[in-house]
């Protein structure tokens, strides 16, 4: 989620993992004559996109990544990055060649299963032709060596600046929705989740923070320090981070026993204890409301890049240039369930991330004895027809304006309307059953509606249609 200041201001005022599927299904035996080669031996290029109509060039078809091994050496003074990314994947079709997403950066070599491979560049597409074609269902390894000065993505009308953003002392790395390609080659779409190892080398005195937990202690030699972080749970590419710089750290465990790391740029040193304490409290509380915490650590990072948003990077939400209040922390940590563990297959269902996390802010307000979710809902519902929350139904995200007010606020209102319709007991059971059934996997709006109807025993089609898909304010 990206907490934009305009959204913060409005709300304050109102008080088994599924991998990517090929773009086209592999041919069946019925599609071939008897004298044709069997399907396992037929090979064709993997698609240059994963099949998301809103982002047709994001991700790639023909394979499913299981693991990324990133080795990154970064020098803040020159903004030079040297990288080697090793990708473990399985072919979902016979592959004569395949694509990876990579923006900028010069590739010096690609190897597939140890053998040199041919490669070419076309915009953000890196096309790889292995020495030998890859059979369907075969596991293979790709090693890409590259270097250069990373260039952040910029979309002032929608997302602002994102991806790998160099800072004077390091880098601010927030990649939603498709910015991870600015610093490593990958299948850059949430439909293909994988585990990660990050080995990040920086000048001594600079801290490198990534997802998951440290493997051993950082090692320093020759004026450089290397950090090895590992995220052993499946993760979407847009949640991967390698944020670097000068940081004050506080490490320990939440009151419930979950390992926690909080880090702040020295400019925000006074916010360190609050970030640590509130993040721990929120993580433990959501573990009771939403079900067990899905990952092995929690925490947060405050960097000094004035992004104007926060992002729920898995295990370490990132706050760009501001000390977050408890409401924003509650939002980002709710995403560890809704968005990180349960990941959307297509960006059109973004309300399943942002609507749920925004509603979590309202639940946190209730928990703290402040305004109830119902009171917030009622005041929002009284907003005039010209309010941006009615401008577009949240069940179908706008490709050119993903992070709009409707997806956040009207998405959250949908959940309150559902809670009113089915009652608290069924509603909170629904949330826990939802997170349990799809833990570490992928989700769709249709699946959520089906579960809500099954648990409640009610036909909820009119409710969801009115709140998610109609362009007018529901009665």
C-alpha cells in the first residue's frame, strides 16, 4: 500500500503457493497428430507478459520462479550498482526462449544451467535464449550479471517516484507496483511469488536492510560490509527491498515473542522507540484478529527520502520521509496478511489489499477506544456525490490510477457494509478463515465473495455489486 499524504489527510479529517500461469496453456496431446513430437518436447517462446490486461508487459509467461538469489554491491557516492541475480524456476511450457523484466542497467552475461546463453534487450524486456531449449516441467537456473546506475520509476500523475531510489547515504527501495525491475532481473508481477536471499555489500558504516532475517552476522573486510538477509516465505517482487543508509536500530521481540527490527534514519531518531513499540503491539493484536502472523519477523524502516508514502515491504514496512503515526503502522502491518501473505493474482483486485488495510485502521481505532468503524463509515457515507470515494467503483482498479481513494476508502466501506449484513461473529470468522485458507497464496475477489456467502449462508451478490462494481454511491 502507498499511504499518500492526501489520503492520510482525508482520513484524519474524517477521524501450496500459486505461481504464474503461462499466457496460453501448454498444448495437449489432443492438439497433435500421432507423428508430431510429444508436447514435452515442443518448445516455443515464453510470452513477454504474464497475462494481466492492465499491465500487459509486466511479468512473463512460460515459467514459475521459486527462488531469487541476489548479490548486490552498491556504492552510494557513485550510485554504481553491481549485481548477480540467480533465479531458480520451473518451465510451465517448453521454452525456446524466455523473458525477464529489467529496466536500464547493462547486462554483461547470462547463463542457463551453467551454459552461456544468448540475450537481447528491448525496453524493459531481457530476452534469454538458452543453449538448449527447456522442456515443460523442467527445473532450470538462470544467472544474470549486470551493472550500472539504477534509475527509479517516475509517474507523478499516479505513483510518484518508486523502485530503486538513490539517496545521499544509500538507497530507498520501494517497488510497488512494478519497480523491482529497476534493480534486479525478475518476473515482475505479484502472480509469481518466490523466496529470496539478499547478499548486499555496502561501504563500512552503511547499513543494508532487506526482507526476512539476517543469516549470521554482517562481515566487514576491505572497507566494505556484507549483509545476508533471507526471506524464506513466498514474496511478490514488488515487496522486495534493499534499503541502505545510515540507520539507528532497535532489535528484540514483540510482547508476543515475534522477532522485530526497527530502523530509522538519524533525522528521525526520536521516532525509533515509538516505531518499535507500536509495530510490536500492532503485530501482536492483528495476530489475534486476523490469525497467526504469517512471517518470521516484523518491524519497520523510516528513511529520509521524502516519498510521501509508505509501502508494506514484507516483514519491514517502509516509511518514506516521515515518522508514521499508529494508524499508518496499523495499515502497513495489516498488509502482512492482506497483500503479502494473501497476494492478488491481477492488479484489478487491489481493493483486497488496500480496502482491507484501510479497514484495519478503523479496527485499530475501535481497539483503542476511539471512533468505531461504523462511525467512520457513516461519516464517509454522508460525503457528497462529488467526493473522490464515489468517483470509481473499487472492485475494478484503474490501471492509470491504481492507488485512488475509492480502492482504499470505499473498499474499506465494503467491509463495514458486509459486517453489518452478516454480524460480527461471522465477519471476524470470515477474516480468519480467509487468511488461513490462502496463506502464502493468491486470492481473487470472486473467492472472497464465495467464502462470505458460504459462511453467512446469505446471497450477498447485491451488496458486493453495489459497493464494488457500481459507479454510484450505494444506498
